[in-house]
């Protein structure tokens, strides 16, 4: 199993359907313009770097700097204006909670070096990303991938 497949499995286990896309920022800018509102929220997984390290046990473990954006589109807006406090309540906080649940699901993956507890996740709000009506959170975390597993 590879990391993107595991991300999709973890996303499918969430109580709210999310669409997972692996793309760089340029691709994402074009893709997000074409995605219908009913396919949001989106988890945009950015390409990642893998660094291999030898563990005390002698096994190799890959460290993956996982960066993703959970984004939702405000279909109710007809202007470019938005209120940060409204965006926090309607989009940022719910997507932050959804991201936490996602990492709880991803933590169950056999791909990850066990025992591992995903911790030290950074959640940064993003407003009007790619489009004035797309808001969400940028999530960053380091994951340890077990030897023999694909990244």
C-alpha cells in the first residue's frame, strides 16, 4: 500500500465525504476551478519529500513531511468579501475537526511505523485560497513510514 492510498482509506472512513487530490499548487489552481461545489470539501495533498533513517532496531523508517490543505467552497457568497470570524465558524473550525479525525484514522494504517501516534500537527487557517470563496486549513505533520512500505 502507498501513502496516497492510505490517505484515501482514512478519508473514506470520515463521517463527511471529502475528495482527495494529489497535486502541486499550479495543478490545484486549475483543478479547483473545475470541481463542482458538491464535491467539496477537498483534501489537497501536496507532493511530499521522503527521508530514510535507520532506527535503533536496525530497520529503515522513512520520514514524510505531509502537507495538505482541507478546503471548502462558500457557495452562498456572491461578492469577494468575507468576514474572518464567519469563515472561522463556518469553515476553519469544522475543517480543523475533520482533519483531526482524519489523522486518527490514518494513525491506524499499517504503513506507518508502529507504534506511532501522529502528533504535533500544525493547522493554519487559509482564506480565499485559489479563489475568493475557498477557505480552509493547511495541515502539516511528519509521518514515519515503516521499512518496506511505499511512500
